[in-house]
């Protein structure tokens, strides 16, 4: 039994469009252990969602995983057949999507949407699955569960819809939950409720979490370890304390840049440090280190050679030529 | 004083024409339409014969050296009739569509942007008109107005505007909610100013595409009306009328119908392609740079 | 009262909920903004923060004149502007600039940057000819764009750049007051920082006042001098920025502040997040008494019956809660 739940090595997923090849995921490697919460952070277009979709083998049209391995509980998901993947999807790996309004079927009652999944994966009868789904609706903190089960998604608020998504994701006790921006469209006080829910459920079921978000603070809240992505590559992997709470520790310039530009609620920064330049078009990623045009410590070698991952401390990897 | 930079409305027009230039099919279509228009204008010089001149000994003759496109059932030169016919078809098409478009855009924008009771009344009028089959309504109007080319155009204009109004109102409703309209209101712009400067430029492409399709409908409807005596009267010719009468002789003298059909199709196709090209050239997002 | 640039008294906006198509019958109201007061001085920024249903966006629209209030008064530079018609508002509008949330739909896709930024100038006929060109070029450079950008169209720019264009437009007539409705919510973190820095720089340079509306407390903190916290159409707390963050009084403000995560693992592991129970109620059916009472941890019997009013507990720190009455 492998001690790692998920191990991704050298994953590459490209999109073949009319304008060219978009290297959305360009040599990504990381590991998630059992009962571990892992954050995948980056701004828009960095490739984090495509990574999640690659794991689930749900890469959209025009995209294809061209190389790499995704080992889940010892088996390479890329080599599996469609039927086998379908058995894993939903039961051993579950995904919570960003926008519940488009991820829930608007014409189906909530209870049925949960029950459908339970029926499929756990081979229960229709009635038993319905009972179980009402249980789950209760479990995610929605009152009047038997009434709510009979309602349609549009009748619920955004926060409740997101909880239903979590209920569906949790329904078959998955070993890994992938959550893609689970609270982006939700108010901050509701976000707090949902984060607490995710934490509680994870503790009960001991499932691992892959949290995908652009919100670094959210990662600090939920995750033990994280990876920072930029233009399809992972720039840094480390545990949360190393990255958030040790300002003297070496960090990737992009990570430091991101941390410095977050306005704080708790003290008024005099001026936000900015990262010069802007996120590159994925059709025209700079050669060498993709971050070099915006990097303050970049030198000539950065425009030629892609930096290799360097382990600066145990379990702390930085992809930079000049890491101290 | 040195100019800060150069951008005037003139260069906007230039940008549009430049974008259009790159679109070969659109330029070819524009050329065809220009040629057709010139043909219509210079008909007196281009037509080999008087289109009304009958030669009863020489009826339904296929194309030959004398009569380049043959003769019709009354021995008239088909080529000449086609040349003069282009006048009618083009005028009816362009004018009735323009008038319909004008009414449709006005009604659509008012109903869509200002809404309220007036909007409801206007849209009810649109719905009532749309519930009649177009041609039947046109016949009704034409019968009321009497025959003649001007009445045909009036009838077709009155029948043709509701579909434009419907579509434009829908587009206007969608646009009204966009934040750049709120931004304009925040600047203090009046409703009329917003409709003229922001709504209309953004709906113009939908309108153009509809207009090119409407052109085909107008020309064919004119044919129908003329055929039942409510449009232009013989000996005048229009392509539509030539097609309608030529139907009777199709089996043995197909040339009577093929040539007018060819010109009609060519014209409608050219308008459609030009319309597509114009729509793309007008939208800054679609301009091929 | 002319010491204030903007003053709002007892402002209310109720949206009727109707049934039927031809003969509309009113079956209820959405109490979007329900009796609020605030003021902004010259060279001062007021941030309004709140979640969905708080009414903050409606406030922006009311100040801009995009919506007419149900009741209450709005004063600008001492003059009442509450129910002025569009034509009378023309002069006032020249002194206000607006920045909206969605950079993708707040710029007319069919107009060049030159036309968009110059629109206030063109409409109000302030400048013309080469003078106008010079002013527009100047505006665009102020926000960090280039001369070549003037001939470009919105779709050619990124989200952050589009907001810069929107800011340039808002500044076109050198307004005394800028109203910004969620100006950075749609932008990435690194871009947010740039736009926020730009706004603060411009503020210091041109000394305009700002009404900033956001759901993001950290954004509001960074830019504002005073902050108003709104909940379900009411202002529940109003104080200086410093006071609110160092000493939040209203239970909702406390919950809001503790719900905002910070990028620190050690802090987040230790933090006692005050998680509110339940959902935000609908603005068409607000709870009786204090609107916040169903979700509050400190409710007393009076909270269900009597609505608390805003009182000054010292140092111009206003709070509407029976705990401090």
C-alpha cells in the first residue's frame, strides 16, 4: 500500500488550438499523502484547473494529456480505461467545482442528484439512496433536509448550492476530494461556514484534499502543504508554515511577490509591492524560466534555461536559479 | 501647435474599409453589386433593344447571335428585359429594406431602451403584424394602395419592419443592462444620446445581416405582387415578374426562367456576402488585423 | 451643511415586487436600502463594505442618480440633488466620476479608447480639437497606458488595463467625487495590487474624494479613511478605518473580520473564527427588530422587537446595537 495517495510526475497537458499549442500544464509534479490537505495556488491562466481536470481525466475538447504519470493509490490513472476511470471518479476521487449553478443539473431535484451518484457507486436501491441523500443534506448543515431534497438548485442560495456540491462530493466517502475555487462566488461569512464544513468532514472521513485557488489566505487556512503554479509550471512546493510564516526562509520570487501584494485586513500597508509586467499569454510563454520577464532578480541565464527544482530544505522545493 | 496624435472619424472609416478590403469574397460581392447598380442606371445605353418591343414571329427562341439571351413568350429580348428589370428589383429591394430597417431600428430601440407603456404598445403592434403571413399582408396593403412600383415599395416596407423591430428590441434589452450603459448614464448622457451613440452602433451588425436577408424576401415578394397584378404592370419588367411568367414555359423554354433566376440569385448572394463582410468589418473585435 | 462634499440623510430605496403582466399588482418590497445616513468630506474616502443583500451597490446607483430614492435626501456640495431631473443633474455629474465592477462590460466594445476616455469631455463639450486630444492623452498616461493604446479597442486589453481605461474615464473632468463599485473584484491578486496602488496615488495627487464599495475588507482597509459596514439595507457600524479594525463593536463586524483569512498558517490554526449561523435573509423579508438578530451570538430579548439606532460611542465611532445602548 503506497504511502502517497496521489503522485503526479512530469504531467503535461496541452491544448491544440488553431492559433497554436497552449501548454496549460507543462511538467508538473507533486505528491499528496493520505489525510493531507494540499493547496495548488496560482493566478488565472496558470494551469491549476487543467491539472485537476487532468487528474479526473476530464480535460476539455482540444486538450490532451501528452505525457507524465498520475499515480493514485499506486495505479497510473492515465493508463486506465474509460470504464475504470468512471468507477474511480465519484467514488474514490470527487470534485467540487467552482460555480455550483452550472455544475448542478437545473432540471433535477437536489435529492435525486445526490441519490443518483450513490446508486451508481454504492449499489443501493432507489429508496436507500434517497434516505442516504437526505442524511447527507443534513450533514452539510442544511435545515429541513427532507423538504430541501425535493427542491431544485435555483431555489437555493449560493451558499446552500455549494454545500450540496460538497454533499455530492462526500457521498461515497472518497479518498481524495478536489475542490476548485469552492468559495469564490460566495460571501465571506458563508465562506467561513463552508470552510468549517470541509474541515470537519475531512477530519471525520480522513480523506485528502486538493484545494485549487488563487486565494493564498484560504490555503493558509485549510492546507498543510501547497504548490505555487505559474504559466503551467510549479515554481515552489513547501509546507504552509515554511511559506507563510517564515519570512527569512528562501522563497521563489513569484511567491514572495504574491505574498507582498495582498492587502491586509490587519494592518494598513503603506504601499502594496507590485510584480511588474503581466501574466503571459500561454501561446507565447517566455523561454527559459517563464517568470523571468517579471522577476527582480533575473539574470541572463534565466532567459535561456528552465530552472530545475531544487530542494532547499526537506520537502521544500523551489524552481529558481538563484535560490539562497 | 503640434497635434497630440491622430485619430479622427475619418480614420475610423478607413479602418472599416481596410478591413473589408482584406475580405476577398466581400470585395467581389461589392463589385458585383456596383456593376448591377451601374447596369440599372445605364440601362438605356446597355440594353440592345427596347424591352417592350415584341416580335411575335420570334417567340420563345433560345439564346442565339441575335438575341443573346433569347426571347420570351411575347418575343421580347430577354437580355434587355433583364437589364431594365434590374432597376425595379434593385430599387424595390434597397428602398423597401432601408425603410423597414429605419422603422424597425427606431421602434426596436425605443421599445427596448425606454420600454414602459409605449414599448408595450409598440411590441403589441409588432406581434399583431407578425401574426399575418408576410405575403398575404403585403397583398392586402398593395390591394388597398393600388398597383405601381411606389405602392409596392410602401406595402413591402410596412410589412417588413416588424421582424427587425423584434430582433433589435431584444438586442437593445440585452445591451441596456451592460455596465457601459450605466457608465454613460453616470456621465449624464440623455437616453436619446445613449441610443444614438451606444445602442445603435452595437446593434448595427445584427441589423445588417437581417437586411441582406430581407433584400431577397423583398425582391421575391415584389415578383409575387407583380404577378397577381398588384405591382408593376406589363410591359415593364422585373426579374421577379419574368420568373413568374416564365414558369409556364419552363419545360420547353427553360431559358425564360433560368436567366432571370441566375441574376436574382447572384444579386441576393452578393448582398448576403457583402452583409457578412460588413458585419465583420464593423465589429472591432472581428476585424482581421 | 456645506462642509461636506456629499451628505446622505435617511436614504431609502424600496423596489416593488409585482405580479401580473398588464395590470401589475404590488405584492411586496425589496428593502434594498433602508434609512441610511453618511457623509464624505473633501479629500476623504469612505468605504462601504457588506455582503450580498446589504444594499451597497444600490447606494452607489442612488448617489450616481442611476436610481431614484424612495425617500430621503442627498446633498452634494451643499446642494440637494435628490430628485433632480437628468438635465439639471448635468452640472453635478461633471463633478462625479464612476468606476464599475466588470471591466469586460463597462467599456463600449465598439469604441476606441480615445472615444471612451474622452466621452465625458465630448458630451459636456468641455474641450475640443487639439486641446481635447492633449487632455485625453494626458489622462491615459496618468493611468499607465500609452499613446498607441488610444487607437485600440477594449477587447485588446487585459482586465487590469481595462480598469485603467475606466479610471481614466472617471477622471476625465477632474471630478470632486469618484464612486467606485467593486473596482478590483474581477481582477487577479497581482493586478488588484497595481490598480489599488494606482487609485491611492491618484487620490493623493488629485485630492478627490471617493466612495468605495466592496465586499472585500482588505481592499476597503487599504484605501479608505472611514468605513461603513452594511447589513441588509442598514448601516450597522460607521467609524474611521483604524477604529473599525482595531476595535470592531457590532457582532456582524466582528464576525466579518474574523472570517477573512490571512496568509499565515500559525494565525489561522489558532484563530477562533466567529462563524455565523444560518444564511443572509432575503431583503424582501427582513427579520423584525434588529435585522441581524437571528444570526447573532449576543441576542437579547429586546433585539427581536426593537430596531437599534446608530449611536456614537465616542470618537465618532457609530454602532447600531443594543449591546451599546
